[in-house]
C-alpha cells in the first residue's frame, strides 16, 4: 500500500511540466558526470582529489568549526581565527561534515547538491522562457542547459567549489528581477532575504544587489521601502563585521584577502588571469607562502601584500592596466582553462559556448525592444558583479555564478532572432503576389 501511494505521488509530481524538466535536467547532469569521468581519460585519483577539494580554504575552515577551533585555520594549519573567506559556505560544509563525519561523503552530498542546483536553475529559466517566448520553443532552455553543463563540466562536475551555491543565489535574484521588471511586482522580503544571503556568501554578489536596490528605488521613488530593505540587510551583516573587528582590531566587513588576491593576480601571475601555475603559489598549496601567512598573521599578511601591491602599482602602472584589459577580455569573450586535460575539440567547444552570453546581450540590445528592461537589468547585474573581478583578480569560477542570467539571455536572443526571421519570411510571402502582379502590369503596359 505504501509503495503504491508513493508511486502515485511520484507520478502526480512528474505530471507537472516543471517537475519533468527538473527531473530530466538532474538526470542529464548526473549522466554528464559519469560520461566525463569515464571518457576523458582522467586518472581516478585526480578526479577523487578534485571531488574532495570542496573549496580548499572553505573546507579547512569547516573542519576547524567541527573540531571546535572556531572559524579558523584556512590553510589547514593552526594559525587561529580567520576572515579569509565569507562565512556561509564554510558553515554549510561544517554542518555536512558534522552530520556525515567524512570528507568523502561531504563531497558526495555537494555533488548531489550541484546536480540539484543546476536542475533548479534550468527549471527556473524554462518557466521564465515559457512566459516570454514568442517564436522559439522554451524547450531550447532545457537543451542549452545541458550544453552549458557539458561545456563547463570541469567547473561544475569535477572541482567541488561554491559555484552551485552562488549560481543558485543569482537564480533567486533573477526571479525577483524578472517579476519586478516584467510584472511590476517586487516582494521586499524576498529581496531582503537574498541580500542577507549573498552578503555572507559572496561580497561580489552584494555589489549588484546594492546597485539594483538603488535602481528599484529610483524607478518607483519608494525611498522609505527600499531604505528599510537596505537597513535590514546592513543589520544582518553587523554581527559578522563586529566579530571581525573585535578579533583582528581592524574593520573587515566580510573577508580579508583582497590585498593578496590583487598582488597575486597583478604581480605574480604573468597575464593577470588565474591559472594552474599561479594557484601553485597560493598559500593553500605553497608551503613558503603559507609559512609567511602563519608568521605575519592574517592582518599582517594582508597589510604586507597591500603595501607590495601599492608599490608595484606606483612603478608598473602600465603592466597592471594591461592585466586589467586581459581580465576584461577573459571575462567577456575568451575562455581560459585551468585544467590541463581541457584541450582539443572540448576546449574549442567550451570557448564557443563561453562567448554566447555577450553575443546575446549585443543582439538583444540591437534587435529587441520588448525585452529591453529585463536585459538592461541583467546586463547591469552582470557588469556590476564582474567589474571588481576585472579590476582585481579573475578566473572562470567567478563568471559561472552568472549561469542563470546567461542561459536566459541566450534563449531571449534566439527567440528574438527567430521572431525577426519569421516576420521577414511572412512579409516576403505576403508581398510576393502583389509584386508579381505589379511586374505583370508593367510588362503588359
């Protein structure tokens, strides 16, 4: 009886279009993981190491939390309290580690959550596409979501980082933006909740949240409403800032590694974009830099590299500007791999997919008036989010947080071009008989 009831419930759930899309995308993502794990020729020990990476410093802090050492030790050594990383993801990993007691099992849960988040993102964008589409079938969103995961399988399915969670946060923000721009509805509580979430997840995501809050306030002139939202989110962030200030005797709003990231990307790295060679110099993997961090302490380490970066900028400004330009290109059109086995046709395929969001934004700007407000808001979001990474340090992991927006704008561009082509074809068909008749009259005359 229980089995029959469960089967009926599953059948009822799968009868819903959104549930079918979600289930398909989850299974497709899982299948892609099995495919690339078995077909690429990557040694099993390499895959296992990447699967249990879990964000490196994120997991080390999670381990410290579970061991009772507090939010500390980002590089696996007893170096004391830290603000190297924002607190949300290490806390989530700590909860999973406390429940499972195994890094291997935590990696399995994170991979499952990654598949679930990718399915949720595809389902959300598909639902939006169903409401906006005029010429292109919304099922293209599902197809392109699978293509997207395949193109960036190294980042989604091999390296267990925080991309799944940051992309899920962007997905939530996209829903609020869509309902605001298209339907004129804004749930202040939802925007407040998302703001508090991204504050502790990724300070870079807090920047577009803040800019769009200002945009909402200016557009509807409800200053008190949006002022309250801003005040509540600021209050949410106060305890963490107070903790950092009391711990380090210095005001650190969320995280403390900005100076080192700037130095590493603009001085140590040859072209300004993180790669595998550069990451071998990071204190997570490099014993000398890790010893330097332990010897100076986190604040001293940050100040040391702040001074080094300032001196380098004074004497090599042109070099830094060139690396900023390199990062702008890398953040817009040119995919830079971090895995040695991304070569050949797979690398070419990924680079083609990588350039589609920018091309779609350009096409929508030129051809679409109907989607102008939505695409302007999405473009503003992407530009505000990526600008700090272009200025300081960049690699593809940061860019992929924008996955929901990118999948949506690619679909909207396809829909817009398809609609234009249909109109042109229809116009041509309608004009052909008249034109033929006119030509006949001229010839008769």
